[in-house]
């Protein structure tokens, strides 16, 4: 029977713990995280060291260029399975909307979107004429030349999901899981049979020290806005995003800015002008700054996330075993899509002691 330590209690760490706790070979799984408590991220004046606390919760299998991502259908099924496990333990609805829309910016963009919809077919994309998109996006005051709806996509309340997933584990696997609120600088110093490091951006230095190359830290911001947009309104995705909140009358807008190639995160904090900056950038960028659209900012949030290495399939997360230490992370902008897939592979690596089972695109390059 194996005693496992998991460093990091974000999406990757929770998914890894879920898969480990279900294995007969595992006696105990202990999560170590100084930035979260029982699945709930700690708020430090608007800055969260757990990126999932700021995430939009976008779940669909397509890339930003409207192509099917690498092994994305399987990843989607695995993510949905974990959502189903956690849902009964949530205190609110986890899915905020099932309508994800990508408005087109100009005629060239519309041509590309039409081509993508024709290639992928109605299983993944539906072309929306301007009148139909106007009907869907009327609550935002949207003006557009058309767009596509991502079929089967959804927006998930990630903080609520993380708390519910831990509640599921603590309730159904109580004898096998534990949470220690502590920061771990050196995973190799922990006294366990095997350790899995899933520490996200705050573990960037650990990953670099262990030779996992080409990761980068990204600064993300989101803004909770009070508005007259109804519950279940569509989400608008154009790099920047606008999503309905978990309760009626609230909207989440967000953006990713500033890539840090030096993997330093100590000085990344929520700035006092975060609210003003997000409104200035996001509302014009998503064409929802109509004069009739009422909003007032409630809360600005910021976090640092870790993007995995670039591959021929775009940026992907990694699972790697280095001298007995399992390294898993780099979920990036699509963490909700990939978290269960990566967690399962990390759990397998913890038991087998190697990464031979990890598909080639997810094997980090080791210097």
C-alpha cells in the first residue's frame, strides 16, 4: 500500500487525488497547499495563488482557432465525469451556462468561422447569422456580423466545483485523503512513498529546477460585475471573455495579460487599478459597451497560471517522472478541460514509478 503526497490543491492536484484515492494500491493521499483550504482558494487582497479561483470555467474541446484539440474529446469526457461526481456535493449549480458564443470581429473572421463550422460540422460548431446572434446576445447590447456557437460547451463555476470535489473526496474517501494547509518549497523533502508536484505557477521554480523546460507564467485578471444580464445568459468568448455569474445579476469578465518567461511570480499581485483596466480593455474588445448596458464593478481578482510547453498541437500540460518525483501541471488556459486527464496520468505515474504510459505530446522536455 502506497502513501502519496500531492503538492498543490488546485484543479490538477484535486484531480490527481481523486484518481489516486480510487486505487486499491493507495493507502493515503495527503494534499499540501498553503494557498487553499479544503478546495477553497485563499484571497490575499484580490490575488490568488490558485489560478482556478480566477478562471472563467470554460469547458469545450476546441482550440482558439476553432479546431478540435489534441485528444480533446477524451479529455472532455473525463472532465465531465468529475463534474458529475462533484455536483451532488455542491452548494449551488456548477454550470453557469450551456451557451458559448464566439462573435466574429470582421468579414475575414466570419469567413474563417464559417469554414470551421463547415469542417467540424454540427457536432461541434453552429454558424449563427447576425439576427440569431443578436437574439442570443441582446442582453449584452451586442452588435456583430455573426458568429459561431460551440455545441456542447459550458461555463463552470470553478471555485464552487473545486470545493465540491474536495467535499466529495472528504465524504466518500475520508479514510484515504487529508488536507494540510502548508506551503512546500521542496517536494522531495516530504516523507511519503511517492510525491506528485501539481503546484501550478507557484511551483514554477520547482519544475524548472527539476528540468521541465519551456513553461511560462501568465498573469490573469477577472472582474465580477453587477449587471442586468439574466442568469443563464450566453458566454461571449474572444480571447477576453464575458460569462454569466453564479447568481442572477452578476457577470464575470476576464483577460490574460503579461507572460513571464523568467518564471518569477513573487511580484505579481492584483493592482489597485485592476477594475478600471479590465473595463477599459474588455468592454470595447467584446463589443458590449453599449450605452444602455448597465453595470457596476463589484470585485477584481488576479492570479498567476502556468502554461505548459509548446508542442505541435499547441500548448499542452505535462506529466513527467524525474528521479522518482512525479511532476504534473501546466494546465494553462484550458485547465478545466485537461485537469482530469492529467490527474489520471499523474496517478498512474505515482503507482508505476515511470511515465511510459504518458502520451508523447504530454511528456515534458527535460533539459
